[in-house]
C-alpha cells in the first residue's frame, strides 16, 4: 500500500467511529383533572453516535399553545455533564428567567429572575450524584440495567429556586395511569420532604426513550403555582445508534 493511501485511510478512521445525529420528539401536556390539553413541548436533542452509543451535546425545547404560539423556551448544553446540564429557561409571560451554569463540573451557579421582578443567585457544589433539570432523563439511561431489573437508585436532585439539592430515589413503579414497557418514579428519600413533594411518574420504551411524564412541570399556571400534567411523548426521529448500553 502506498504511503499516501495509508495516510488517507488513517485520517478517515476516526470519522467513521463518530457521526452527528439527533433525537426529535414532541410531548402533549394534558391536565390530570379533565384531560384538557395545556401546551405542547417540541424537543430537539443534537449529539453524535460514538462507538455505537448516542452522546447528546445540546437540546432545545420549544413550548407552544393554541396550535403554534410559542410562550416559553429552554436551551440545554451537556458539554460538562449529562446529569448536570447548563440551562437557560425563559417564560416571557411571567418575565421569568432561570439560568443554571455548569463550568468545569465543580459548581452549579444559579441565577433566577423571579416573576415578582427580583433576582436570586445561588451556588451548589457539583457532586457525582447531583442531577439537575432534564438530567433525570439521562440518569435513567445511565442506570438502565437497574431500571430493567427493578433496582432502586439514590441521587441528589437540584431545586434551583431554593438553591439546594435534596435526596431523591429512582425506583420501580406500578401505576396504571401510564402504559409503558418500563415504569419508574422519582420521589424524595426523606420522610419530611416526602410529605411536601409528590412523586414524578415516568414511562420508557424498550429503547430507553421517554414515553410519559406525570407530575409537576416547570410551566407556570400563574405566579404562585406550576401546572401538574400528564405529558405523552411521540418520537419523530432517532439516531442510528443505541441510546443505552
């Protein structure tokens, strides 16, 4: 083999191992009380297939109501951690902005512009067990073998409006509100917080894609409360590689 040909093949090999790809899915949020549609989420997760597994790099979520009227938007970056993304979330109707910044995966910095017009700032140490925002979805896939075998997973979940992390547990769930191949719930591990915070119910298909979310959402109903909803997800495109391993 000629040296020039060998050089070309050597340069091409890394490109064959990594390819750009994305996941697109839509969620319809409905009220648990009357089944009325509240809003729609449109997700685009960009990333790459590396060694046969999808590795997300960034995500955009557009929130719409009444067909196509955008009322909120979220952008996430997974450059530092899948469990602790950098987040920029905006709800213009309430003049609210929530920014969670992860630089170096040592500390999460939080800046919250409240509906009342105040600005709150916090910082939380980034431990290996800390999960923030949509990181819960990647926590499930990280522990996919435990999910399938019915084991419990303990972790800390960030409450950004309080600037604190609380102990939570991911565990199997038997709940007829959803029809999914795998059902799990996220709930506080502490007794006192358990009385104050309702569990979140999640459904996943066999490929590790989220199918259902039942619980408190990040979308405001008014200045004092957020919607509790059942969000049913429809997948529109998936990468040419596995989501779990």
